[in-house]
C-alpha cells in the first residue's frame, strides 16, 4: 500500500484511480482555456481601441472622399447627359453618409452638469482635447492576467460562485479596456479579501467528462470569435503593424490625403 492512497489519487492496490487522471485533464484544460480567453480578450481590446482611433483620425477623410466621388459623378453626368452617368451619380450620392440629426450631433455633449468640456471648447473656438488614448501598459496587462487567472468563471463549479465570478470579471474587463491600473489594483485587493472558494471535492467521472466537453465547446466558440476578430478589416490592419499601429494610421492618412488631392483636381477639371 502506498501513502498516496489517503488523498484519493490511488486505490487500495496502489493503482491510480481513473477519476484522478480525469481531474488532472480537467485542470489542464481549464488553465489552457483561461489563457486562451485572456489572449482573445487582449486582442479584442486592441482591435476596439484601434478601431476607435481609426475612425477618429481617418473617418473625416473617408467622408471627404465619398463627397468628392459624388460631386465628380454629378459633374460628369451634367456634362454628358448620359443616363448611365446619371445613374452612377445617383448611386455615388446615395453612398455619401447623410448629415446627422440634431440628437446625434449633440449626443454626449450635454449632461446633468451642462455642456461637456469638448462641446464648450468647440463652441468657444478653443482647441478640442483629443480623446484619451487607451493602450494597456505591461503592468496593466500583468494585473489583468493575474486577476483573470484567479477569478475566471470557468473555475467555478457551483452556479452561485459562477455568477459571482462573472460579475467580478465583467468589472475587471471594463477596467482593462480603459487601461485603469489603479482600479485593477483595487479589484485585485477586493478579490483577495473576498470569500475563499470552497475546496472542490473529487468529481465523479461522468461530471468530469461533462466538464471536459463543456470546456471543448467553450474553446471552439472562442476560436470562432478570435477568427472573426483577426479576419475583420480592423483586425487585419492591426496585425500588419502590431508593434506600431500609430505609424500604420499615419501611412493610411497620407494615402487618403493623396487620394483627396487627386479627386479635387479631377473635380476642378470637370467643372471648368
């Protein structure tokens, strides 16, 4: 008989119980899934941030190009009178984003305290402060990973514990998305001071098999989500320059400015 029989991993004959092997497989799968979720969530935050910066910096240029394309098509149709040119002009004009309504224009401008600083600056001709850049630092990434590994809902077996973890990790994700290091430290202290999860008893083989199946399904779902992020337009752009996305935005802006200049020249020639 071996001493290890006391912890339940080995039976009376000294052979390892099948449930013990399944238990280890479940633990390995859980940790692998958590690491994968951390990687996917990190990339999602990067895609979201880059998408916002892309829209803020390049959106007006794209809108200018659409407007110039519509004007060029309209000028060409007016010059030729060709029905096909007129159809193209109508399509080009329809592709131009309409002017936003009053509600959209003043969205987030006014709150209970009155005009936002950005709105007041615009109305008084003062320079508008650029939106704060959000890019998690290495310390923020470390804090996030540490919290995700400790508090991840996938580590829960009971519904109440899973719900508690889901609510907590939602707050962690929100803090990470804002790169809020101070809040992540507060959340880390809160988790450390919270209730200690009860020791998990050894599960029956049927429950362990079900757990492995659930983990596999969860991984498949995350893999599909990760592919969507990577194959999206913003995700593909971000993967082109993961270490210097700002430079990529500058290069695209230069290309768009050149296209705007070409369109303006073409329009000027048509309306002469």
